[in-house]
C-alpha cells in the first residue's frame, strides 16, 4: 500500500549496562514518531531506559537456510573456545 507508514523495529534497553532487545514492530511516519509510539506501547510501566527504532527496510539478515555455509567454518577453529586451553590449578574461579 502506497499510503502506509513505514515499519520500524523497536529495541528497548531495560537497565543501564544491559543490551537493547527487540520488543516488536510498529508503523510511524518518521523515526521521531516511532520513538514516541514505542515509548507509549512498549514502556508503559517504565520498563526501559533507552529506545532504538530502526526502519525495517534498513535491516539485512542472514537466511536460516544458509546456516551451514555461514556458520560452519567457525566450527574448525577450536582456539576460539575456552575449553581448548589448559588453565593453571591456581585459577579456581574461571
């Protein structure tokens, strides 16, 4: 539909120091309106300290069908996994 407002994805940070999490989507005429609408819809009980809105059309995602070619090459890099290393016995809390 030509007269439909763009779709925005909404991300909320619940507390300082935490990451933003995707909470939903909404339509708005512009980013400012999207933030105001996101505040009204997704933080009614003061759940957040920060809001990000991103036009859905600007998000590029990997295709789950391409999982193998995208993620399997990392499986043969055992040095990326902390279980590969032997730790000294003095390190008890790692």
